[in-house]
């Protein structure tokens, strides 16, 4: 197996998706645009739970967490 790297060894780093509308995905998932802002977790337990669920949804949509 041969490993391929995305880096061009630029000391400033490598960017994936130049804008919020550029679609990316991992592990064979369907590419999606950047998820919207997630509400602050400060406040009630339900607000925190909603924020955690939104984060999990965003990670699943990208393919970074299994569905």
C-alpha cells in the first residue's frame, strides 16, 4: 500500500476548501459544504445537548464519525 500526502510542505499549512461553500468529505462520504454556526453551549442542559447533537451531525455528514 502506498500512502499519499495532501501537503505541499508549505510552512504555512494546507487548506481544504477555500470557502464555506466548497464541499469536502472523508471516508467515502458524500461531500458537503461547511456546517452552519452552532449555538453557544452556555445556558441550559437542553442547549448543551442541542449543541452536542449539532456537532455530531456535522461530523457524521463529513464522514468523520460513523452513522
